[in-house]
């Protein structure tokens, strides 16, 4: 007698069903991951502005009154950053094209450093968006 080899139709259908369930879970999670990664680019765009404001405060013993004093603003910041503007003593960074339900806007607020160094600046980031990185929610 010849020995049969291979998979039955039922076994193949079970494997395809399991793969379908896994893909139904993985694809939305990956899209959410991509949206959060795009939204986090605005956090990195804030780094030179934070540095500029801290240096301005160190040199002039006050915060700047306009963004041009510390950072050169361009109309299209990047693919995912639309605007950077001063807000009080701090500044805000607006994002775009992130794929989030609403594009996050991050507000960075300076405060005197807890180390006792008068020139140092600590930054607090706030955003009411769930798509924002955990450090800025």
C-alpha cells in the first residue's frame, strides 16, 4: 500500500483561519504604532528650540519675546511638523500628517531647574492627545 503524504483540506483551512485572526489584530496595532512614531517627530523638532530658549535666558536673564530670537521658523517645518510658536515663556509645536485621529500639539513650559543652578531650565511637556508619546501626555 502506498503511504499518503500532505495536509488535509481541514488542516489547511484551520491554519488560514488562525493567520487571519492574527493579521486582524496585528495590522491595526502596527498602524497605531506608525501614527505614534510620526507624531513623536514633533518632540524631536522641539530640541533646538529648547536649547535656544535656555541659551537666551542664560545670556539675557529673561525669556525671549519672539521666536525669531532663538529659532529660525520656516513655513513647512517638516513632513510631520507644521508650526512652532512661542506661548508665554515656553513654546508649542504643532504636528500634521500623523495619521492620528487629531494631530497632537505639544506645549513646552520652562521652569527653574531643581538643581539650584539659576541658568538651568527644566521643561514640562503637555498634550491632551492620546497619540502623543507617554512623556508628554
